C-alpha cells in the first residue's frame, strides 16, 4: 500500500493552509479554507474519494472553503463525507443551511470535546490535541467588545433593532451542559423570526437542535459526540422560564425559511472558542512479509499459508507446530505524523507543555515522528521556546513550515494568470499582471541578537536565537512526503513558478508559439487605434469618467481554472467602493489585482473605503467570500485613527442570519464597533421608503438613488440600480432571467453588468430557462431595451473556459454591428474605467483569434481537461492508480470512528 502526505494550499493571499493524507485510495483533508476547492481544480487534485475532513479550528481561515467543497463533492458523486472538529462545528455546519442543501448526500459531523479519544479507521488514527492560550480558557477572543456583538438592522418603519449581546459563559466548561449557554436579547424585527425558545437552549439541547437541522440538510445528519438522548426527550424543562409559555420545541423546517423569511429560525446561541486542535496521526501498520521459503522449509503445505498469514498456528500430522512468527517478518509500524496549528505566540507554552506531544519526543519513543506540518501565525517560528520544542522530536523528523510571513506568494491559479498576461498585450491599462512573489522569506536559523561585555570579568556574552532543526523547510504547494513504502520528500508534483519575465519560462515561451501570431497582430492594430483616439475619445469630463469597474470573478456556480465565482468592484474616486456580490476567493482576487498597486487605489484603500456590499441572493457562489473581506477590513480599520467608515450590506434577510450565526464561531468583524449596518433588499425594492440606513448609504457614497429589483432566479433574488449625484448610473443584474422590471428601473444606465451564463444555442437556451439564468443574446437584448450605453457580460458557465459566443448571427449585419458596439466581455481581474468602456467592443476581433470556437483547439486546454470538463472532482485515475501501486481503492474509508464514544464522547 502506498501512502503520502501532500501540502495543498499555503499562505499565498488567495489560498489557505490545507494538508492531505492519502492511503489506499482514501483521502483525508486537514482544513479547507477559502480557495481550497479552486486550488484542487487548478492542480487536478482528486477529491472524489475524500472521506474525512479534520479542522484545527472552527474559524473562517480553516473552514471557509468547506461549504463550497461539499456542494461540489455532492455534484461530483462523492456523497459520503465526515467532518471532524472541536467546539462549534455543529453550529457552523447548521448555520450553512441557507445555501448548503443536497438532500441525497451524507455528511456526518463529529464535534469532539477537549479531551477527545482518537479517530480510527483502516488507514489512519488521528488523535486531536486541543490547547488554549496561556491567558485563559475563554469563550471570547481578545478584541471582542465586552463580549457582545450586534447586527444593526432598520426595518421599513425606521426602528432600530436592539444590540444582540452574549454573556461570557464557556458553554463547554466542566459541568456546564445543564447551564444556559447565552443570554441574548433578540431583535424583534420583521426580517426574521426569533424565538427565545430556540435562542436560549442550553448546550445539550442545542446539540439536538443542530442535529435536526443538519439532518434536514443531508440525508443522514451527524453522529453526536455527546450522549443527549432521543429526539422525543426534547421538551421544555420545568426549570426554564420559557416553559411557562407552554410552547413546545417544534423543530423548524429549513425549507420553509428559504421560501418565507418570516419563518426563519435562528440557531441556538453559541460563542467563539479559543481552543486550537492539532492532530497526532498514525498510518496503518503494515503486515510483515510472508516468508514462503521458510514455510516450505518447515513443511507447511501451501494450502495452510493463509492460516499463518492470519497469524494463526499450523499443526502438522506429526504434531509439529509452526507459529506465524516463524514464517513472517515483523509488522512494520505505520508512520507517525503531526499537523500542528499554532496561530499565535500565546499558544506556544500550552503546546510545549502538552503531555500527548511529549510521548513522541525522540527521548521517549522508539518510533520517531516522520514529519510535522506546522501551520503558524506571525512570529511563532521565531520563538526560541517553539524552536526548542521542535528539536525535541529528534534529528530524523522533517518539519514543513506554513507561515504567512515566510511562504512565497506565487501565482497559484496559473491558467487565469496566463490568460491575463496575453490580454495584457491587448490592453495593459485594463489587464494588469497579477501581484506575485516567487521566493519565500528565508527562515532565520540563528543569529546574533546582542553582545554584553562584563568589564569586571572581561567576559563577552553572545545572545543568539535558538537554531531550527536541520530538516526544516518552508512549505511549497504540492510537495509530497511519501510515508509508504519509503519515507522521503518528493518534489515531482511541484509545479514550476509562474513568471511573466523569465525568458526561459513557460509563459513567454508558449506565447512565442506561431499559434498566437494572428492574435498579436490583431491586438497591436486595436491597441494602435485606441492610442490614436485616446485624447479625443477619453479626454473628456463626462459623469463617472474615472469610476473603475473591476470584474474580480466572472464564472458561474463553481470556480474553474480560468474564472473565479461572482464579484464585481466599483470604485468611485473620492467616495468609496461598491461590491456587487462576493463569491469565495474574492479577497484573493483583490489581493492579486491591487496589492502593491502603483496606479490607482491600493488593496488597503479599497477595503477601508468599502461602503456598500450588495448580496444579490443566497447562492454560495455569490457571498461566501464576504466574511474574509469583512475580516480584512477590520484589520485595516484597526490601524486607522479617527472615525471609522460604515459598511452597509444590502442583502436578503437570510444573509444577516448567516453572518450573525457564524459570528458565534468567529470574531471576524461583526462587533458593535465594527461599523456594519444592514439594509434588507426588499425594503429598497419598488416604492421608495424612508430608511435611515438608506439615507446614510446615499450620503456615504454620494448617491442620488439606490433601488433593488426583484428578479426571477431563486427566492429573494434581486438586481440593483445605483445612480450618482454627478449623473452616472450603474445597474447590476445578479442572477436572473430577462426581467421587465429591471429594464424599467435601469433605464438609460451608463453600464449594465448582466449575467450571461449560457450561449444562445439549443442546449444553452434550455439550460438557461431550466436554471433561471440568461443567455448571452438575452443579456444583449435586455441592454438594448434598457437603452444602456454599455453592457458588460459576466457570470459565464465553466463549460466556456475562454469566451462564449454572443449568438447574434440571426440578426442583420447592421443590427449585429450596432449591438456589438455596446458590448464588452468580462474577464477575471479586468479593471476598466467608465471612460474606457468604448475599448471593450474593439476587443472582439483579437479575442476571436486568441480563443478558438472549438474548445479542443484552445492551446491551454489539455486532453485531461476535455475529459473532465464537467467532472468537479479533479479526477486523474492514472496518476492515482500509480500512487496506490494498483491497490484496491475504497477499503476502510468511512468505516472508522472515534474510540471511546460510549464513554462521554
């Protein structure tokens, strides 16, 4: 049996730390933060046999990519997966019910307490080791305002909802299962139903409640980690004040809440937890080799070989006894490896003193740890105490360091970056090369930090940092540590660094291919035309001339190699920013486009100036990236002096519930002083109403009008129209079918940003109607009827890896030319000012030469891509068969469980 550990994501800005263990065809993933799914697609990392996910924390950096991954795995046919983690895991999973629901899939959650037993199956034993910072085992993280948070919402009547407060009670402290976990005053607002019956459940009852919710999300819910009794026992308790109301604990139907926001029921309250879990892992023990020659020598008939292989004895007719130890080599213990998460220096002392690690120190074990993967926060690796702890495992242990401070920031999504590089030849103003670095920051392996001269004794003392173990290196994506049959590092799957300046690199060499000559010639011609008319066409001062539109994500439903999911940024100089939707990975896209920007706004300026986040609907590909943005915004604002700007979030009511519930797990920027206010989309739809929040938003961005338009797609789906006091107007469709109300509300728009998911062929038209999307042709027609000056098409299905057809062939040549003259195609990281929109229609001729009509002729689409265009698992059967050494896949898998579950676990 072959087995190996592979580093997937590192700390690159658009990927997060993730590690995979593969044994006997089964896959075990440690952490699944934002970007993990897209990374696996880009690198063809097979996830079809992913059976278990282990989380080191229930925080966004470790679990933010899990909802999208579960949806993809279900679609790819992997319908059984177990998720393991510490406190708040059940709460987190249940909180995703608004947008994760695949009733045919089986997802089990195992939420373990601090002193948990090990998980074990045929391939892996994983012992969770949870530690707390030295300060205290507290519920709330430092920086939470007095242990309270709020979601300020103004209803149509303008009345403000009261703050939502949480008491500082650790619901998992010893003996607290019978105590109330929280004390919250829930807002009595029209946008959601909030019953004290549910919000004040104690910890034990909350587990039952969350189990029911997860059970509705998936065909089989979770295996509880606490013995809570049967569902029939879930009744009001006489000692709870709410029992006097006579209300029974009727479980809500989550489908009702999706269709009617008044039936939304909030999860029982929880609170952030400071515990961080590492995993001490053992691979399967390998049975010793059967010695055929020795068995023959001892006179054992071949038909009894199997008996000895099963470790039983053989007794011959003459009474001679042969025991299995005589004909088999000793079993070989499986590899020991450790996944360590140390998010800050506050955790070092707890890790150093943890007895469960001490059992694996070189001085106390005969089976040294093969490899330790360290997921480290800032300054941890520089700690002498931490370095000394690393050395305790001995000189044979490999150490891989994943650290934001040290990991390089190479281009992770090379297909997309290569696409931008080629488009840069067409227009370097609109298509900037993404930010990247190719070299890690070296680890400081011991240095002189001070000299002290004792004048009395004439002794000179040198103070130096503790050195690192000899086998220590910075993590690199796709690096492998083989655990069976040999134990060694393997760089065979590490991809070459992407570089647009290396003359010997693949990017430039491939672009020199004759295949691109026609495109380069056409691009040069168009570039010349643009420059020749630059002053006359773009030198005016029309309203919004310098407003920047950046299409951060232009793909539909799922990230692909060429396009990320939905997000469009609008930067209004002097006023701030609007973000239309924020799919998973949006921060990473911003990071690549605006980090270290030499022209225009920087990344920090954009996030600090983000004034409006519009969430069009509750599908995951339109909002899962928002939490990371809010988190980074909080970090930036903390460095600013003076009043902090307000971020207004216009969204469906379900979205507020989602953020509010996840804030129970992670202090990501939802506190009372974080300056977030909500506007319900329905409250700004149709007849204008007096809303204090809307007035504040319009003043913050200098807007004259903001209107949401209900569209046909999913429940609570909206488009948005915004008009600026200087006269320009931008309309965003969200996901929708062609919509008459949108045409009316968005009339005379300067720019219509419209989804164009499918081509206008027979299949595309059928799919568009079935899934309530628009075709490219429909979007162009909507823009024409709206009398929009420009239409920017986006949200393309992943079946069109480059560009879809506009489908205008049935129109007259005159009509085609007129319609095409107002159309632009969006690409990831394209940034165009309103005054530059006239360039986009000119790009069609070069684009037709860059991207062939037939996918098979695209120079960047390989045979494997064609075979797996609709296969979301990243399947690569040949490679995986090679790694398994031809062994049977699927053995073991989900047959495992946690030892000692009947003893309180």
